[in-house]
């Protein structure tokens, strides 16, 4: 039996289209450990794919109960204040392609096209979303989780050796004071409404407290102690979540190391992703060139309740 080879552009395009059915499911199943945003922020994909802006409302309550008698005609009432917010949605894209020679060789050898190019394209999209979620994009007016202007910024106490703020020069007690100061600050600063359940640290500081014993006798590390002894754990009985995050080494004021404390909850912060990354149909872009475009639509990170977040610089 004679195999029909790719000898012209229409057949090459038909071969590429048939191969997409094998490539795309493999690519969409892939996991990328270096991508941080899915575990750090809630992601909302519920909005229509082509919506130009995402509109949402925040509601607050005004009014409080008081003593009344049975014949009272002036019972106090509660009122709701409603504010409208809008977030712009922008489109980004990345794709991959083949030339006629690549497609011809694959068919000659009876091989499926490998998914390497498609996988690289999807990884590039995830890296882009990760960057926008964490650092924002000034050109689009987006702020990120690590540099949002609405979040309160504090400075680490200068209690270390020679008046240093750096954790490397502090005792365990001084580091614990810095951490709990942020957590308690969120708790008391919001009239005990907000409690941070997540702590982000630069990797140097994360490893430093993860390998440092609380004292010369206890097997507990400083990180163990922080996870278990904090205002969030005292109130809920659940451990504080702590992650190391790249870019925090210089995210603080003047390029200093920054700690981020926040509550990971959709009511506090949310990344809008109306159109998750997807590939579109292959098409011919030149005499012997064929491409598969990919695109996604991203609305940036909204921090709806900045009081549930805090930064601590200089650690």
C-alpha cells in the first residue's frame, strides 16, 4: 500500500489539523510546578469570554440595633451601601507553527507531531498570567498581589543586631514579633473582621526560618512555630499557610525584601480570567508556513478588601 505524502499546502494543512486532535488534550493536561498564581490567588473564569470589562458590586452595612419599647415607632433600620467596580479585560496570545518540510517528514515516517511546541506555547501563556497576577502590568493599569497600591505597607522593626531589620540578624523572638505584628495588625485594623490565612516570603527568608531551630533543645523550626502559633490559628484552629515566592527578594520599598500577609478568599481578592488559554484552528500564513494561534483574555487581579492584606518590608 502506498502512503500519500504531504506534497502541497492544502494537504499539509489538513495533516496539521488532524494532528491538533492528538496534541491539544496532552498539552491541556500538563501541570507546571513553577507557575504560582493558581495556588496563591482565587481565579474566576465565570465571565463571558469576550466581555470587555468585568463589573462587580461591593456591599456594606450601615446601622445598628438599640434598645426599644413595645410602643416604639422609631425602630432603627439597617441600610446597605452598594459600590460598583469595573475591571478592564485585555487579550494576549501565543502560538506555534510548522513549515512544509517538518510536516512532510512527520507524515513520511508515519509519526504524530510531538506536542513540544504546543506545550511551550501554553507554558508561555501561564508564565504571562503568573507575572500579571503577582506583579501586575503598568501598561494595562493592573497591579499585582506583591505590589498593590491599596495595601498597607509597614517596615520591619529595627531590632536585629546593630539595629538591622533583616531576619538573618534577628533572634527567633524578634522574627516572631514581626510576623505576628502583621497578622495582628490585619485582625485589629479591621475591627477583628479580617484574618490573614496565608503568608508569602522571599525564598532566602523562607529557607532561613525553615532550617533554623526554635532553640537548642526543641526539634521545632521557627517556621513550624509560626505556622502553629499565630492569631489565625488561635481563632480557627487551622495552620497558617506559608509559601516562598520569587520576586519578593526585591519587591519592597527601595528594593528590599517583602513579606505579604493576606486572606486567600474570593471575597478578598480575585484574578479575572474570562477566557483561559486555548488554541484556535490552524491556518496557512505563507507558501510553506502553517501556524496554530493561541489566545487568552485576562482581567488582572482585584484586591477587593485591602484591609485583609498587608506588606512588611525590610525583612
